[in-house]
């Protein structure tokens, strides 16, 4: 059964053709087959072969156990998707087109047994004129799409005579090799946080479009909204009029005289502006026009926490003679400027104490702000399983954690329209990247043109989204890949740098600069930024690379150090203008392990647990990667041993759960320290204005850097990120070598805040210590700034005390104005720090009690007999719950009431009865009460 419609709608974008007929190929009957394997099963579109084989029970759950190894044969075979008869196609049309929004990756397409064309890029939109082929079909036509094995084809390309090579260790191989030769999701070949399934299939929607003459079908479009005179990377005049530039990409035949009209409506469907676009230019593939709107005629869009997310609906129509509408495009959009400021430090900044060098921060509507967030990776190994509801739930967790930006990491896939729509709606800035990373790439003409077409489609598809904050060329190209070349083959550095610029400046960069005035571009995350700009050239950037001056600060940083003995040491952290990724891995909860791992493997170093850990990856198809993975597991183990009590539970499952939890505490503790340090940098000479930790979420159930597990369950990290990304925080810093102790108050408000800070020392039993140090200090912290409010040396101030029995509680309460509001409110924050490692601390039983009120639907936790460190409410399988607070500390006698949000629940609310509470003290005890855990076995 096939279904016809007169338009195709995607999320909150709408494309219509007045007289076109559009067949949605998702409504056709499909089969997936491989004759050599004697497999033929029902298929679907969008889909991938693994998913259809699983639905037909030919294979088990790809995520279960070690099926990432066991199912490799799927990726190393070809799969053919064949449609049933496509009924209702007309023979009386001017043209018929096949439109594929994404095919993964290598295909040969046939209609009625005749060759249509081939594809070789997962990220391009593909259009084929099948008008002549359709007339040769004897019956209702059918489609056949043969998907070649991406690993096999990549290997064949790599083996071609004269193929590009690179110096040793430049191309990082995770599992399946040769990913750099093909334009497919790079992490499909494995990464250090995910599996290598290398799936194939029609992963995006597809259509048959039939057109009259004249008649057009708009298959892509770009709306570019910017201030008059604005160019990417330049700071626009915030009083200039708005320019709305619309460009429609079409197929078909347009009449000789075509005009473009527009209507701008607000969210209440009230018309704000309408009329005719000016400077209309019509080619055989695009229609372009623009209009200018006065400054102040529209409201601005702001990110989460910085203002309102005001959205508009912009309709652009192609109009023929007699005002007949040929095609119409409606997109939800907004008015804002977002610029990556990499300009040299100004004299004014120098006079304010900012170190010389260059800026590296974002400015929204002319305001610098502190970017708070994390890195988004592919949320699933199979994108057709990623739904709008799933991303909305994930993004709500981002908002709940006070984040305003996500770095949409390179080497995954370009995000679907609904993801950007949600970013627009919820106020999440999306730093976006072309899908290249941790490798250098070929620069032959065919590869470059393939990449240029990919970038052209993606830039134009996404440009109207106010959440789009940046285009970056790829991941870790300058700070890692070029640096590796310089280290291993310095005599060849100039060659590979030139090749790098050919792709990332003169191919991708030029495509960005040719298509948008509103979005900045940088060729690499991470880098030292640009050295100079010259807009007399299409591609204006000259990169800085290593042209730096001692004492000056440039660019953004990333940071990973798996020697946990150096954790919590500020001197080990990088000093830059922005931190785009940093982190340390941890285990998922027992509840997540139970979703895909048999109970017989619920222990820390079981073969299944070890081999699901991809850090460190094998680098090839080795399925017994115990040596490398043991290194990563060992890093987590040693981190716990270095800093916390070592779990030794009498019950093996409880011990496994305790160890998983302990690794999460170290991760959360370390990230909190790093974020505090980077945020403190807003008031330091480096003027640090952003921290995005690695990583937001999981792609599956395994040890990773994620703060949110695959099913949406929050790790300890996400709760601490919620706390430490509040507007105003107070942070203690202890140099454990020298004994120097400092406390800072940091604010990301746009105006100064004033109030007080309090400092209290206790023994673990809750007894206050009578010290000579100040107990209170005045706070006056400037806009997006930090200030020191306490300083001592504990070797002096705690002389005579056993530091293993001393904890510090710091609190601040200030008055300030919320960002973009003319009101004043109170901002408060509290933090704790043990004077010794928690592994050496002389804990007492804090006597935690837990109760639940059916009236308020809240839990109450009380520490009755001592200080409770890292209080943790846990719940069982079958639900995903976000508590209002978790992973916190309590003073003796302190109670905390905790609400929650239910994200999913298959227990009919009974999860409430299984909630448990523990603290760090419980890690020292032999027994641990677990909430109900259910092993979810997959279907055979």
C-alpha cells in the first residue's frame, strides 16, 4: 500500500508544491534481502538492515551482550531493499523524481530492473530524474536499492594504487579501519565510547515526486537572517536593520517570470510583516530573494537562562503569472545574532586585567555570556530509532541541568530537523560540526566535491535555526592530528597542513562563507583560532596554528588526563579562553547493565563488561581486546582507590553496584572541580567564558564519559552539573601539597551581585570547630566574574587537628538581577570539601533516614547523627526518574525535601516503594541494600 500527498512535511518545516504529487516511500511495502545468505524479511523506510533483521528475529538484540562482535557479518554483507508496486503514479506528468534525504551509504538504485544511479555519501540528499525510466515499466513500478558493505568498500578504496597515506598514528583506528576514505558516520566504525555496527540502509525519508509543466518541487531551502552588513566571524551592528535572505533549491521547470513573496507570523499566528522579496534571482536550480525589516520590529531570541525563545513562522512562496503559487516553504525561525569572537584582546580588556592574545567566546545579540553545557554524541548506533520524544526528554534534562549550549560532536551524523527544532524551542545553542574527526582525509577532486555537496546541503538545510551557534570543520584536527604529523613526520608537515586547509578551509569553509552571513566558522575543534581575516577572499581565514606569543592566551582547550593522582590539582588543568571538552569515564548503573547483560556477568571484570568497554579500543577487529580495555577499567579502579573508600560488599552483585557507583562519584567530583576551575577563569586573566564537558549522553550501556545513561537515567555527574551550572556558585580549592585553601564566588549574571559568604569547619560527627579563620565575608562579584572570599593555609589554621576528621562547608547568598530582567532576586549556593581524601576520612554513620509523602509526592532525607557525604537516592528498574537533587551533602541534623520528575515508568508508580538512600559512609560497610533490579532479556 502506498500513500500520496500534495506535500511533504518535516517537523515544523513545511514544503509544498501547488500542483506536484508526492509519494512518501515510507508507506510502500519493503523487503530486505541477501540471496547469498538466503535471507528475505519485511523491511521499512527509514530503517537500517540491522533493525529490520532484528524485527524479523533473524538476529537478536544488537545491543545485547557481545552482539556487537557476533553480528559483524551483517555489516560485511550487502543488503537490498525492494519496494512493492508503487501504485497511482501518473504517466501524464512533465517529470518524475526520486528524492532520498539520506542513504547509508553506498548504493546502486534500480527502477523496474533498470539502473537509476549510485550514491556514496550518507549525508547528502540525492535526486534522480526517472521520467524516462518510468515510461518503460510494464506494470506499476518498483524500486530496488542495493546497499554495499561500507567496511568492504572502504577497504577496497584504501587499497587502490596510489591511494593517500598518512604518517604513523595520524589515522586513529578504533575498530573497523579505513573510515577516513568514505563519507559515512565515522563512529559507525567504532569509537572509544561506542560499538562498531557500520549499519546500512535507507536511514532518512524518501519520496517520489511528479511535476506538471511548469512545475517545481523545493527539495531544500535556506533562510538566512542577519543584521545588515553582517558577515560570519564579524561583530554585527546591533542597531542595524534585519536582512531576511531566502533561497529555495528546486527541481522541475519554472516559468519565465517568477516572483517571491513572504509572510512572517508570530507564534499566535498574527502577521508581523508580509510582502514581496527584492533582488530576486532565478536559476535552473535555485530561487533567491531578500527583504529588510526595521530594527525593533521583531523580538529577539535568547538561549536558555538568558531570555525568551521568541519564534516566528516565515513562509516564502514562488509565485507565477496570475499570482499562482508554484511552491511554498514555511519554516519556524527567529531573530538573533550569534558570533564566535576571536578578535585580539582590546586595550579596554587589557586595562581590565585580561591577558593579551585573542578572545575565544560566543556573543548572543551583542552580549558575551558564559557557555554552560556538554557534548552531544549520537544517541543511538541506529539513527532511525532516535525519535523526537526521546530527544525532547534528553533536552529537558539539559535544561534541568542549567545548560545553554551543546557541542554536537563531529564524526556522528548531522542532526535531524526535529533536534534543531527542539533546540530552537528550548533555548539550547547547538555548536555544530561537519562529520570529520580524529583523522586527516583525502583531497582528491572526487572526494572534495563529494564533501562540498554534503556541506552545501547541510548548511542550507539548517541555517534558519536560531539554535545553530557555529559550524566547525571537525574534531581535534589541529590540536591532535596536525600535531601528530608534526611529531612523527615533521619534514612532511607542510604537505599535510596544506591538504588540511584544502578540505577544511577551502572546501568546507568556502561553502559556509558562500551560503550564510549569520553563522561563524572555525576549521577545527580544538585550535588557537584565526591569525587574521581578509574578506576580500571568499575564504577569509588565516589560521594561527602555533604563531603564539609567550604570556598571551589563545583559543579553546580540551583536556584528558587519566592519571587520577593528579586529579583536583589546578596546576594540571589547561588555561585557555574556552574549554570545549574534558572528562573521565565511569561505569553505568547496575540498572543499565541489567538491560543488556546477563546476571552471570554482573561483576566488574567479567569478560562481557570488559569487552563492552571501548577505552582503550583494539584498533582493529580483535574480539579479545582484554589488554587495552583492562587499562581503561584500571584507570577507573585506581581513581576510586586513590580518593574514596574501596567497596568490599559481601554480596557480589551489591559489590558490583557499589563499584559502579564509586566510579560515578569520582567522575562527578572531578568534573565539578574542573567546571569550578573553568568558571573561576571568567575572573582571571585568561577570561574563560565556556565549559562544555564530555559527554552528555550514552550511545549504549557501557563504561563511558556520559552523564546520562542510554535509557535517560541520570548518573551522579548530571546532578552535580545541575548544581555547579547555577548562576552563582561558591567553590573551595585546596592545594593538597602546600595546604593553601581558597574559596571563590563565581557569577555568570550580567550585572554585579552582592551579599555574604559563610565558612564552617566540622568534624565528621557534625561538631563545629572553633577556628581563628573568618566565619563570614562580604561578597561583591562583578558581571560574568569571580572573586576570592576566603584564603588560609590549613597547615596553620588546622594545626593540632586531624584533617581526616575535618570537613568544610561554604555558603553564599547574594542579591542580583537575573539575566535580561529588571528584577532582583536572591541567589544562594553551598559546597562541601573534606580536608583529606575521602578514602582516608574518619566517617561516622550519618544516620540517614528516608521517608515519602503521598500528599506532597516528595521524599525527605535527614542526616541524624553526622555529616553525610554524597547522599544518593537510588531506584530500581522499569522507570527513569530525575530527582530535584541528588548526590549532595547534608550537615548533621539537616533535612532535605526532594521532588522528582517521571520521564518514563513501566512500574505503575511502584518504583517509589523501592527507593533507597546511601552516602559515602555506606561504601565502607559490608552490606548494601539495592533497589529492585530486573534483567531484561531480549527476544530470541
